[in-house]
């Protein structure tokens, strides 16, 4: 009986991995040209920052989703939020039918709502079904599958863009969207009862613990200096560094780097835990420098993409594993929601700070990033020391 349950959990784990693979073809494909498409439809520079702010809306939805799922304690809610979140990705193919920049921004924001709705419940389910593998390795394998989609998406979009323009590039994304939703339904049928679900409980943010708050605030400061891809891609086109197709391909490089690093960094997490996260703030410091120097060397935009991908790989693998390690199983949906909200608010604020700083020059931008990343490292050290 135990072997049967373990086998079913493994199948659900793989199904959710392929859900993320196909869903990332949709979102990362669309995201890879978000900044360049906004520039094409003559959107102002701030529109790229607003698209980045979509992550704030998405992370806010993570909080709402996590709170509701934790309070109601229903498997149907966990799976329902997960399914509804993936259904909202069907808005992205609609970009094929508009060149009004406000509509473009709105569609990207709606998709982020779906991402926020599904993430805390999906990650809670994932943390259960990977328990026999190890949190770091489990999230690492999931991230590899996720990033295979993130690599394929920009490649598909780049090919479609070269043959039929933005219209074809966006409309082809409907196929992987259908597949991802079908796989969610299959996973739900195989694993309908979530172990973390219990009786309705009184929500206690204090119960998340001091380690969680040190950790979350540390990652918030990290995100303040982590330049959003929409902003990077906007300036890569605005400064005439890369073409639209090259920008999509550079994002594919970022996602490929993310995929390559996911399992090794996840494996490292299972050995040294939170200490594996120090690489992220250190690499964030190099991003503005590399972005500005890209105006003088055409190889550097691709180096920038790889650095950006490493940081994202650490976030998608080890930061998520860290939350699951720090809090109890029944608090995970709430913890993921709170973590997501704080991280999203700080990433959005960072985007609105960094965009005008980039216009002021390399020195002020780099000084700002160094300052916030040093604070992130100090807080991460306190969180990591508390864990010993």
C-alpha cells in the first residue's frame, strides 16, 4: 500500500513538473518579448515597469490564495486555486489581437493574477509529493522541467516572430496552454486529498517564526536590487543593443542557465541549506554593470542573460525550499503567500526605483544595488545562523 502511495505521489510530482513546463512555454514565451513589444507599440518606458509591477499583483494574489487555503483547509480549494490560476494564462494569446499598449499591459497583469492564485497551493502540494526525494532536489528537478518550458517558449516565440511577427508569436501559445490545464486535471484526480489540509484554523502570522521573518526580509532586499527582465529587455531594444529576435533568444539563454543550475543548486541546498543562497545577492550586483557595458560589447547582453538566469534559478529552487524547511507543513500555504507578497512588493518597488536610476547612469544605479544587496546578505546571515 505504501509503495502504491509513493508511486502515485511520484506520478503527481512529474505531472506537476510537466504542467509547469507547458505553462512556462506560454508565459516565458510571452514574457521574453514583453519589453520589446511594448516599445514596438510605442509604450512609454514606465509601461515596462508596470509590467514588472504585475509581479506585485501576482504576489499579492499569492498572499490572498495562501490565506484562504490555510483558513478553509479544503483539498478542493487547493486544487481549485491551482487550476484557476493556470486557466488565466489563456489571456496571453489575446495579445495577438491588440497593439494598444494599455491593453497589452493589462493582459500581462491578468496573467500574473493567475500565477499568484496558483503558486502557494501548488507549491504546498509539491512540498508534499517531493518529501521522499528531498526538498532541494525535488524543487530542483521541478525547476529543470519548468525551465525546459522556459527555454522552449522564447525559442518558439523567436521562430514565430521571424516568420509571422508578433501576431503569430502570441497565438501559437494557446496549444501549450491547453496541455498544461489538462495535466492539472489529471494530477488532481490522482492526488485529490492534500495532507496539509486540516480543520479550519486560526491564522497566526506570529506562528511562522522569527527565522521565517529574517529570511523573508532578506529576500525582499535582494529583490529590491534584482532588475526585472521587462526593464532589461526594454533598454536592450531602446539602446539598439539587440533586435527583437535577439532579445527573445537572450531570454532563452537566461532560462537555459536557470535549467542547468536548478538541480545542482537544489542538491547543494540539501547539504548546506540557506548558505546556498548567498550567491544570489552577489550576482545581483553585477547586473547593472553588465547592462550598461552591453552598449559597448555585443557579447555582454548574453552574459547578462546568463547571470539573470542563475539568480532566477536560485529563487525558483532554493528560496522555495527554504520556506518549506523553515515552517511547519500546515503553515506552508500561508508562509508561501506571505513570502510571495513581501517579495513581490519589494521587487515592484525596486523596479520603480531602478528605472529612473538607469536613466541617471551606471554609478548611481550600481551604488543603489550594492547597498540593498549588502543588507540582504546581512539578514540572510542572521536567518541562516538562527537555523543552526
